[in-house]
C-alpha cells in the first residue's frame, strides 16, 4: 500500500472520534466473545435477558418494524436512500455489499461459537419470533443494523447521527425482547457490525483513489 493509500479516508475523517469508536468496538467484541464461550452461561446474563424479555407485548409490536432494519433486506433499503438523497452511489453499493457480507459472516461466527438461543436456557422465556431454536452469538440483526448505520453515518450531517445510533440500539434490544438473543449476542453483533463498516469504508476509499489516479 503506497503513502497516499495510507491517508485517512475522507469519509472516515468526518468522524473525529474514529479511534475511540474502533477501540470500543474491539473491546465489545472481545468481551462479548469471552462471555459467549463460557459454559454455563453467566447467571447475570440470564437474569438480564429475563428482565428485558418481560417487556409488554405492545412495546414488542411497536419496535418490530424497526427491528427489520437488521434483516438482510435492511442494507438494500438504506442504500437506496444514500443513493437518492446523497448521490453517493459508491457508498450506496458498498452498503449493500458490507451488509450482506456482515450477515453471512455472522452466520459463520454462530457456527464457530456454537452458543444456543435463550429458550434453550430459560424455559419460561417469551419467544415472539420463530421457534427459539438455532444459534445465537453473534446476533446477525444487531450486526447488520450496526454495519448499515455506520455506513450511513458518514453520509449524514452530525446532528442526525444519534438517530441512526438510536435505531441500532432499538434493533438490539428488540432481539432480546423477542426472545431470540442474549445480551452478549447483541453486543457482539453491534461491535462486529461497526468494525465491518469501518473496514468497508476504508477499502472503498482506497479503491476510489486508486481508480482516480488511472
């Protein structure tokens, strides 16, 4: 990689706390992974899951549509907005690619860690989506939501970035309320998604600058 390619990305340069964000994401991913591989699952995590899952059905219903921002279709919807409103079609395409790679990578991590869903650990859990089976760490919805939001933030004015972050928070909490993830699954997903997005934006910038020099 030449000297120019090592310069900070113009998109990432708009984030004055990039180093802090990366550091928090790395710590979050490492800490959540350490919790996820523990057997048995820590009692405090099961208790916290039970408390969050006990939210009223009305809240679960209201936040369910927001939760879909973390589905595989979420990046496609958001990328269209980036293209239409910001005319940044390169970032738009990168958002789709990053979101899809994050989704399928999360599935690979699930198989590697082999952590079950909350229903396998809490018998009276309320499962509001699916049958509660499968693997939990990391949360694919939390990862995709965090990745997509981070990609979007570099195209948003600073005053709107907390809104994107708030939506990511809702997606993660919703996964616990719906009874399909434990808290560490969500934290791991958020952290993984942020790192995937930052890496994707950096790669996009390098590609664009190399193409401009040709």
